């Protein structure tokens, strides 16, 4: 294939993934979250814009598009402005290695990198750079505390997440996400590795700063945390980054532990979407079930529970593979 | 291999442009009005006292230092996991030693109180 063809394919894929994430994850995700939250709290949720409030987020986006962009006088303007691009980009870079399904022509994936899992671990942790930039650049006390909390929280939970990823890579003998999905032909890794699955899910909730690990933007203490000073579309881009990251984490959990796009009867892409939204539902469910942690409890949980358990699980799995599978 | 990373690079470049697009749109259509109070730092409605760029809790540094140690060591586990099946029992015992040292580091940090939030 000629290079112009390759270039065109890459651009096409990028635009497709961006618009898909913006519509299906950010816009529909926000609506879903508000609807399910309403349902769990015995209220209706958005109801007035469009049938059953279906167009609510579109109306919100149009509203945000018309708002003024305010940069506080004391802020570091360069860092303040560029943080807005780092967060959604870091979240969206995760989608490069996620196989959405399979067709006659091969797996439906932007690029099947041979170090896919490691790549995911790297890009998903890039978000913290953006959050720290936003917190520092705003020159606002709430934003700074939010940014710092986020940094310590996200780096702490990255280690148990890495251990869970390595356990799966060990079983599959590969870091390519496509090969890991292929290796789950008989059993989902959630069945073989329930502990790693739980560790991954917990770390994923912490990495995307959601309740019960939402100290980063604890509304009752920090206003809106690291994006307190952002207005209009910049605020919307942070939302895009946040929901994009949440869906990326869920998609990775589906790929690594729930057999990816595998399933009977229905087409593969549909299976992937069903599993993805089931996990998103779990995230929202957790949000309305648990109260927020304190920061010492949060860090203790990562360092004194998840990391030792993750290490023990890794050694046990390695031992199991050595004894049983040789 | 190189082509793979070419794809990723294009994703990053085109992605940045796409993310910047709504910012360009609001630059075109958003209203602008100037009055000094608007550009104040938000502090619950009262004038902000001092800068936010001041001293903050040293604990944050400690956790990032411990993180750097652990994360660098965990990077070594990725290639190990891939070749584990082929390498056989040697890989298991070698990594056991490596993980023992890693665990020792965790115990050390724990006992030293680096993981306590005071």
C-alpha cells in the first residue's frame, strides 16, 4: 500500500474514534449517568429537552459553545490553556489499542501494537500530567489541592493496575490486545483471574477520579477541583477527557478480562458495546453506593492492600503457569 | 513496526487538532466583555488572599518518590511476562528474587513511615 493511502486510513480512523468517543462516551455517557443517577435516587433526571430528555447533553453542549473563555489574571496562561488539550488527548490515545470487534478482514482496531498493554498503561497515566497542569496553571487554591491529590492518587493506583495488567499478559504470553482477546477463547480471564479483575476495576475507578475515589474534585470541599477556573468549552473538553478515560478503562477491562468482543449469536461489535455499557453501569452504581474515602484511607488502600495482594497474585499465577501449563 | 508508531503519531497530531477545534469555534463566536472582577481568582466569592503557588504538604512528594521506584521496577516485569512460557523455571526463580527485593523496598518504605499520611 502506498503511504498516502496509509496516511488517509490513519486520519480516517482518528476522526472516527474521536467523534465516536465524543458522541457515545461523552454525550451519551453524561446523559446515561444523569438518568441512572436519577433512577437510583427515585427522581426523574433530565426530562424536558427532546423525548424523555434524550437531547439534554446536546443542548448543554450548544450552551457551552456560546460561553466566554475566561483566563484568570493570576493564572499561568500557557499552562492553563494547554492543559485543556492534554487531558482529552491522553484519554483518547488509549483507544488506539482497543479492539472493538472483528470483521472478515481482521480485528476492528486502530492499530494492533505489539506492546498494546504497556502502551495503554503509559497513555492512561498521561492524564495526570494534564490534571496537574490545570491545577498548577489556574493559580487557585482549590484547583491546586485538587491537582496534587489527583497526582498522588493516580500514581498510587497505577501500580496495582500495572500488576493486574502484567498478570493477564503472563497468562496470554503477549502484550497485544488482539492476542489477549484470542487467548480468551475458552475462559474469560475474569473467571481465571477474579482477583486481578477486581484490582483492575478498583484501580480503574481511582484512575478516573470517580466516587468513592473522587477526592480530586470533591464538590463539598474543593468546588470543582482542578477545573474550578475553566469556563465554557474548556470545561466541556475536561468532561470529554474524563468520560473518554472512563470508557477507555471500561473498554480495556472488557478486552482483558471479559473476553473482548467474543460472544455467541450477536455480532462481535454489539457484544463489545453490551459489555462496555454493563461495566459503565457498574461504575455509576458504585458511585451511588459508597461514600467518599479520606485521603489517608485512599492511599493506604492502594499501598497496603492492593499492591501486596497484586504482587502475591502475580507470583501465584506465575507459579501456577509454571507447574500446570508446561 | 515503524508504521505502527507512524499511525500513533498521526493519531496524536490529528487528535490535537480535533480537540482544538471547539476552542477555535468559541474563539470565533463567543461573546467578550471586560470588567476587572471577572478575571479574579475564584475563592468562594471573597477576594483571593495571596497566591496559590505557595508551600504545600511534603507528603505528596514522598508518595511520588516511592511511586517512581515502583513504577520503574514494574516496567521490567512486562518483557518478563511475555517470554515467561518459553524461558521456563529459571524465569520464575529469577523473578522471585526480583520481586523479593521489590517487596523488601515496600516493607522498608512502610516501616519508615513513608506511607503514613499525617
